[in-house]
């Protein structure tokens, strides 16, 4: 059973370096995809303001504390982590493991000369290490990055370990958005500047500074212009967030009691812990949750009777949605009292993790509306696609296929994304591909240039701004519905006839995509 604690809304695994290497070895033996993150304070602060990174860290199979402030924060919460586990310490141990067991390593990222020196250093220090790829793609945003050739090369190389050195959060997002391509790579880990350390580009601090938690001072002295802003933010913002979580946990009044009630209604199991939900009571809570999930029930959490949490309980709550997803199930939470809501907010357990529902009936109803929905209104020259819901790698492909068909029919596409509640880098990349496709169609048009225009809500606008690509798109306040908009049935027939005539060559799955007024993907 995975043991984690909750620090600023991120589940951190309670493992030392040897335990981490054992876990990674176990991942390789399992053979399926696992994402590993080495989270320092910068990661945790970025995750607070970046919903996608926050989601990725919660979805990761292993998150280790790559920073002494994270370890100190865990001690402040009364649930100390064993030690700092740095990516720069994990990679040499993986190289040693490769030499011993024949595991295949693929290195991705860093400047070409740095990656080459790091590769040569590993091969010299660990004779027999199997490095089956070393690729340094050009620097670009994750949205504009063309990863097809990289992924093809990784597939041919068949690595057991993929080390991605793009820096945070790009490396975590790249791994997550391509996880379907990387299903046969057991360990995929972002390693930040580890290749720079191994290549001698950046010297590591003396071991005494590493052990005392002052390695950051050594880095700052060697590169003050690049790092001082980051470390100042980590110190002040990280300290503020940690103190807020600590203060909220300290305010609780323990009852000295605990009980757990389980009720069933339809396909749902309602878990109602009462009293102190702390480390000593978690085994009972986890067992009840696992029993419900393994039986195929959806989980509804009722925390109204809980009087206190600790960081172990927060970690269990952070990890529960991932456990539910593994069982192909989901979790909802009933509305909590105001004091409890404030505590959860201060500990960064947001409604994105557990959507709140006023009653059990509301929770069940909300389940029926999960996913991504869109409606198509098409005329001869233009079309409007109205999108609502969660736009991620699991729900984007059919929407992209639909838009590709429309692009081959219409000169203008207005994408109304004001109802989108979550977006990830995969969705942004799909928008970038569609925008490029519209631009390429200009040579085929007889009159006005073709356009993809986007009506952004705050969620999509913030995501485009974070990735510095907002200026790459035509942004509008609201879409223009075509005056000659046809009904959906004739639109579907038109698409199929055009597809059969061979004009829609890029929509390979057009005939398989359900063209209804509202199309749902789960």
C-alpha cells in the first residue's frame, strides 16, 4: 500500500533513496507505464497556480521530495519524510541498476553537448550501462513541439527507463500528454538539470551541504542571476503556504475517537468517517474504500463528521481518486461545514480533486455529466463548435476529428470554449494543429483566408497564457452563428458524402465519429 503525506495539495511518498530504487525496480518488473516526479518547493508552488501540473502530480505513480524545504514542511506537519531524494541521486543509481540488470535507458533533453557528456560520463562510471537513445530536441513550447519523431525513436529503442530533462513543468506535461505512446516504458521520470550535473556543467554542492539541506546556497552562489528570483519566491511563497497549512491543522480539536460508517445506494458506496481521521485509523478507511472500489461501486465521501485530519490522512485523500481511476471508478464528496471547507482549502484539497455535491442525489446526477460535450452548428462557409466540460488527452481526439472534417468544409471555424472547465497540454496542442491546418488551407481557397477563431473562457485563456501561445490564435469574445446554419442531420450527411468522394483525406475516422447535436466522450 502506497504511503504518502499531503504537502500543499501534492501527495509525497514516504520513501528514502534505497526504497525509491526498489520501487522503480518493481515498476520495471511490472512493465506498464509509470510516471515519476521529483518534487521540490518550486514544483509545489507551480502546482498551486497550474491546474494541469497539480493534476499530473496527483496522477503520478511516485512523487519524491527533491528539496529540503519539502522535508522540513513534512516535519512541521508532524509527519516527517525520511529524507530528501534528489533526481541527481536517483539517476546514477538507475545507471548502476542498468549495468547490473541490463535495463535500457533513454535520455531526452538538455543541450546536445551536455547530454552527450552526461551519457559519456554514465558509460564511464557504470560499465555495462545500456543507453539506447540520447536525443536533444530544439527548444520550443510544449504546444508547438513536434514530438512524433521523438516518440517513434523511443518506440524503436524500447527503453525500460525514460529520463526527460526539459525542466519543470514542461517535462511532467510532456510525459503525461504522451503516456498513451509510452505505455511500454515502465519508468518515465522528469530529471530537470540532472544531465548538467552529470556532465560537469553545473557542480554539485559538497556532501556536507547536501546533508544539511543547504545545497541551494551552493547553486545560488554559482548562478545568482538565474536562480535568485526562484529561490526568493520559494522562500516567501512556499513558507507562506506551508505555514497556512500548518496553522489550519493545528487549529483542529481532536476528539480522541474514530468510527467509520459505510452505506450503499444503487451503484454508490457512501463512506462516512467520524472523529479523528489520522494515520492510525487510515488502514480501516483504506480497506473500506478498496472494498467498495473493487466491487465496482462509485465512492461518495461524507466528511461532515470528521473532527481532525493529519498530513497522512490528507495524503490518503489526495491519492484516493487515482486509486478509484485504477478501478475505473470515481469519487465525489458531499458538502462539508464551513470550517472543514476552509481547512481543505488551506491544505489545497480543491473541488477539482473532489467535486462537491449538496446531496447524494446531486452527486449521482453530476456523474452523468462528466466528460467533454460539444455541439456543431454549420453553414456553407462557417461553423460554430460549442465545447463544454473537461478537455484532456482522454476526451480531445474525437473533438479534433470533428474539427478536421469541418475545416475541409468551411472557411471559418469558431470554437466556443467558454464552457471548458479544464484543459491540458494535449488539448492545446490539438488547437495548435487545427490552427496550422487552417493556415495551410489558404492556398486551396479561392477568396478570403480561412480562420480558426476561439472564444476563450478564463480556464482556456489562462492555459494559453501559461504556455505563452495566446498570441498564436485569433481570440474573440463570442462566436458568430452562421445565418444559414443547417440542422445536424443534413450536416452529417454532407460530411459523409464529402468523405466518400475523397476530399476529406485527413479525417480518417469521420464515418466512425458519432455526429450528433451533442457528442459525449467519457
